[in-house]
C-alpha cells in the first residue's frame, strides 16, 4: 500500500482516530492524503489534495464520521480501486465497520490482509441533464404546500404501479436500513442485488413497496395530479421535478467497495443498531 486517504466529518472531533491512522502509516511509510479544505482544522502530516485526487491516488479510504461521511467516502471511491473502511464517530454509524477504540485492530487486520471487501450497489439518478449517484437512496419528496407526490413507477418502459404519498423512495440494499426502512420497506442484506421502491405515508389504493431487479430500467414519472417534488439523493436535495418530468434510475453494480473485518455480521449490526426486538406476543424458549 502506497497511500491512504482520510475522509473527515466536518464537525466531529476526529483527532484520536487521525492520530491512530498517522502513527500506523508512519511505521509503514504510507502517505496519508486528505481533502485540503478538511485538513485546515487539523494540525497533522496528511497531504492536502482535491476530492478527485483523493479517490484516484488512494489505495484505501478511511471514513471518520457517521453514515453521511461514509456515503461521501463511497462516492469518492466510486469507480476507483480503493475500498472504504468506515470508522464511527457518531451514535448510530450503521454503515461503519468499527468504532474508534477498534481502529488499531482494524489497521493491523488490513496489514495482515485479514479482511474482505464487499461490493456496493449504486443508483444513478438522471434528471435535468445531470446524473447523480446514490449509494443509499433516491427519493422524490413532497414540498410543503405544493401537494402530494403522485408518481408512476415505470419498469422497462411499462407503467407498473402508481403512488400518492408524501414521498417515493428508491433504495439500494445498503439504503434499506435508512429512509426506506422508516417508510416500511424491508431490511435487505447488501449482498442482495436489488432495487427497493417504497412509498412513505401512502394514501393511495396500492400502498405496498416493490422489489425490482438491478437489470430493470426504472423511471419515476411525476403525474399531472402531483405537486412540485424535491429530489433527494442520499438525503441531500439535488433539485426539483414538476408534473410531466421523468426521473431515470439505473442500478450500477459494484460501484464502490467497503472493508469488512468479519467482527459482526450484517444481521447482528441490524439487530443491535436498529434496536430490533422480538414480538412481546411470542414466548421465549
């Protein structure tokens, strides 16, 4: 390994984690890179580069923050060789692999090549002449005062289902534990290659979500009865669509890769971090 990149949360204290990475790298003559604007608040030996250079020059990206930071690191790694190691500095940190106290062990495992990489699906949303990649989800969301999201889901050129709802969420398996989950969608292992479509607060005759193949060509058509809708890509507003507009969505396999150390399974993380519990009506034992 020649270079590793740091992706930092904009506000959380990452000094302990950064020091651990710098100490590990110094012993192995690994160059540590970081986005120049993010390094200004840290007094460290990392080399400042542009976001594009961070993705292309790194052999490993280390995300220090929460799920938002992890998603940003995955976008920087999109189409590059570097896998992403997620280090949780927040509360939930569902996408992260380790907490800060476990970071030295994780770096030792990387030294010993005692890890696996897990490919992650992306969804490319195209509208307004631009393409926006998402690793969690793309959602069309009602704008307060502008009416409901009335949307037709088209699959391979044919209308499949229509929803009237507060939002329609199109998620990857990675994003199945985020907005899609809160809207009632299924928890889905990231090893499954599928696209999940889930209405949030639906008030239409058909209110169930659907699971589509990654090979399907999916489009969301904003119907005449709809209000203006915000398009959220991984939780950030990327633009707006109006009645008559069409949002094209394409799944892209193995767009990024994340480091897995085998310390916990996806199902263990989901049960613990989402605080899943058995039904009180089901007796134990």
